[in-house]
């Protein structure tokens, strides 16, 4: 199994580290960003295979970051993370091209399961 | 004010006649005295003639008075004078009797008028306390019959804006006449009086030509009086009374008395119209107050829900992040834990963390505004059927019978099928839990269309809800369930969803008589149409 370059973007350090640890245990290389601006910057310099992106963040809204990512790397799958399953928000992320949405609190199997669904694992 | 014309014509008539009689009696008395004195003088003279020494009577006079002719003439004169006195006395007695009879008649008339006045006053006092027009008119007619002495009586009234008179009250008339009598203004006697505004006395025997043709039942009715009922310079009807043949005709006094009663009828009509206006305004006011109260209660509830919703949304979001960390870390530890006991503990942490997550999810559902644009026209019966499909088996397993009365072809509502299913599920599950405790029961679910709404009713045979609980049943976090068996948010969420659909939700219950929840949804909701567009 190929080790993937994965970016986790969430303003909550606990969430970032949790997802990072879960993916690292599966042999993937994970970088973290705490806001959308930082995330877009990291993505521009290092190509990523998958991004886990929180929707609601200060200093760079998740949806703004999603639009930039889709513009810069249309083929890169983005998995949204949200604390609120509001249909209108979910619909907008889907329209912008997100691959899927994980609603907190989600299980760790769901995190890894997304990679399997993408066929990357 | 009642005016009696006959009494005012000559109030001193009886007094003058009495004085004249007294004067004549006095004259007669003095005349009698004079005659007696003359008779006595004559007798003295006659006696003197038979005596020789009456120096004051001349011999010639003695001779003249002593003849038989003179004696007879004196006797005849005395007899004539007595006859005259007798005739005069008889005439005086007759005139005296006539005077006494007149006085008695006037006294009777006065007494009758006094009675009429006191009866009119009684009528006025009775009418003051009445709030029903029919009763007032019946009283007035009863008075007309009793005081004036009519055989039949009726009051015809004209509705505002109409040109027809209809009988509003009657006495002594056949039911067929009462029900069918309707007169155009200007036609028939009653219509003429209503048009001209002048009272009328009609005596059948005096009628001729056109009036005779227009008179009603002239072969039976001898005399009738019709007076107008006037209100604010407008003729609003007529009062009619009639006497049958065999009695005396009505007089001017009777017409005056009836006019006084017509005034009372006019006041009664005016009072009732004012009362009706007042009643309808009070009704409108009452309905408005009720609507305001309801709106205020709904506003308070909405504000409460909104503020709690906002708070809930913020808290839920803040809880989700640390919750995610706890859950995730526990799962990671469990994956690595070889020790069974530690593994069980971690499973317990995960289970209870998931419970917290469910609560937070409900809280977020509650806090969510109705910005869901997934509204469409849907069939409520279809949503109900799908909901029951998920729950029916569970309910019948616990001896709960479901009785459905879902009307075919009910109007469609504009709403969110998922949210409505959540509402119905919540209500049905509450009923299920209430009846399960009693070992079973019946849940009746019905749907029907009303004017602009669709109503869905859920009635169970559970233990019922106490009144003090019923008042709070839609409050967030209010629950009667045991700890850990419910968050108390289900019904408040359901309430909020129904409100966001523009509808309403009500609960009725008594202890021991089950509970009934009614959901009312509008057939069309403009705001949702706009959002969907």
C-alpha cells in the first residue's frame, strides 16, 4: 500500500492531532494546517493526495479554502469535516466539488474508510 | 308624553253646569218663599175681609176680593204655582242626574287614563331591563290589547335598507297570516301609513271606494288603528290594532294611546339595534383579544425556542470538538488494547460518548433555523404511511393496535417530508411509550382536509397527561420520562418543525383519558414557495 500525502486542516489542535495520529498509524504522511490560508499555502508548495478540511474555521473559511483547492488542484479529493450537518452547508460543499463530508463526532474507521472509498487504500 | 285630547277640550264644563244648577235652585227657593208670602198675604186679606175693623183694607177691595171668582182664581193660581214648582224641581233633578252622570263618566275616563299612564310606566320599566326585541314587542302588543281593548294587534318592521314590512310580533292573528304577511311600502293600509308617516283610524262602515278595497277583512273587522313607528326621522314600521264587529269603534284617545306604545316600540328597536352593534363589537373585540393572546403565547414560545435554539447551537458546536477528540482517542486505545478489562472500559467510554453525541445532535436539530429549502408539495398520508411502516411492527408486538382513518384525496401541503416524518415519529413514539407501560392500547391516527389546512390527529389510550404537565409539554428539556430515557427535546423539536411549516400543534389530554395531539398544516405556504424558487 502506497503511503499517501495527506493534509489535515482544522482550527482545533485536538482534532488535527487525532486524525493525524489515526492516518499515521495506517502508514500515511500527514501535514497539518490550522486555517484555510495556511492550508492553501502548503498545498501549493507540496502536492497532496487527499485533504481533510474543516468547514468552519477563523482566518480562512473552509469553503473559501475548498474553492481555492478545487481551482488549483481539481483532481485532488477534499473530504470536508463539519460539526453541524446543515443540509444547505452540505449541499454547498458538494456543489463546490468536495468528495464527501464527515460529521462530528465521527468514528476513526470513517476517517480511514474514506481512503478506501477513494480507492487510495 | 301622553296627551288626552277630550279632557283638554273643556276642563271646567262640569263646574259651570253645577254652579248654574245651584243658582237656579236658589232662585226657585226664593220664588217659593215669595209665593208663600204672597199666599199668606192673600189669606190675610181674605180673612180681613170677613172682619169689620180692618181699617187698612178699603171697602171696595173687600168687596172685590170676597167674590167666588177671586177665590177660585187664587186657588188656581196656587195650583199653577205648585205645578210650576214641581216641573222645575223635576227639571232640576234631571239636570242634576245628568250632571252626576257626566261627572261619573269623566271620572271613569280619568281613571282609565290614569290606569293607562301607570301601565305605560310599568311597560317602560319592564322594557328598560329587556335585552330581547321579540319579548319587548310582545309586551308592547299585550299592553295594546289590554289597555286599549283590541281584538288583534301586530307590529310590522322594516329592515334597514329594505322597502318591505314584515310582521315582527302579533296577537290574535292566524299563524298563516303572520308567516306570509309582507307589505311593500306604499301598498295596503300599513304600507300607506309607513310611507306617509301619519296615524290612521279606519272604521269599516265609513270606508268607500279605494280605501274600502284596501281594507283588510272589512266584513270581520269593524275598526282599526295604524300608527307609524318612527326612529331618527325614518319610518321603521307600523303598529296596528283592530276590533271585530260587535264592539265599539276606536276613538282619538285610543289612537293617542297607541302612538305612545309605538314610541315605546321605536325605543325598543333602537335599543336592540344598539345592543346588537355592541354585541358584535364585543364579539370582534373578544376574538381579537383571543387572537392576540394566542399570538403572544406563540411569540413567547417562539422567542423562547429561538433563544434556546441559539444557545443550544453554540453549545452543541463547542461540545462536538472535544467530544470528537475523546471518542477518537478512545477508539485508538481500544484498537491497541489487548487487555479485556481495559477494552471493556474503553468500549464503555465510547458508548457513553456516543450518547453525548446523540444528545448534541438533537440539540443541533433543535437549534437549526428553518432554512432547509427542501420544501415541496407532498401528500401527508404518504408521509404518515412511511412513518407507520417503520414503527408499526414494533407497536403491534407490544399489543398496541393502530387504527388508521386517512382520508383519500386530501389536499397536498408544502413541506419537508423528512422533517414531517420526524414530527410524526416523535408523536407516535411518545404514544407507544405511554401505552406500553399499561400493557397495550390503541393509537388512532386520522387525517382530513379543512378549509385551508390539513389536520392530522393522533389519539392514544394511554394514561393521559396531567394538566400542569400539559401546559409545558412543548417546552425544551421538559420530560416526564425517567433519567436517561429522553432528552425532553422531541416534542419541542416537533413543535418547531410544524411552526416552520406555517402550521400549529396542539395537545389535549386528561388523566385517565389518553392524549390527543393535533397537527395542522397549511395547504399552501408562500414563504416556502419563495425559498424553493
